C-alpha cells in the first residue's frame, strides 16, 4: 500500500470517528516505537522493527519521558 493511500485511509477513519487530532502514519510509527521502548525493548530490536539502517536514527525514540526516565535513572545511577 502506498503512503498517500495510507494517509487517505487514516484521514477517512479519523473523520468517521470524529477524531479532531491530527492523524498521520508517522504518529502511529512513533507511538509504536515509544511503546516498545517503554516496555523494555532494546534499541537494536526497535531499530530492526522500524527498518532503520543506522542506530542513531532509532535513538530519537529514546527520549524518555517522566516516570520511566526517573525509574531508569534510579536503577542505573
């Protein structure tokens, strides 16, 4: 399926569901990566799942938020 087709389908579904948030394919990809990371998946696994060639591309998703960041800080420092 082509990216424009996916965008179009998501837009239609969002309109049908009266979702006012800006819905686009990359948001789902980002959420998927963040959920994997928050649930303890290693970056190299996430890199493979997203199809990134370089680890540095995947590290963008490693910007942890809130309680998870504090938990990891307490565990390792």
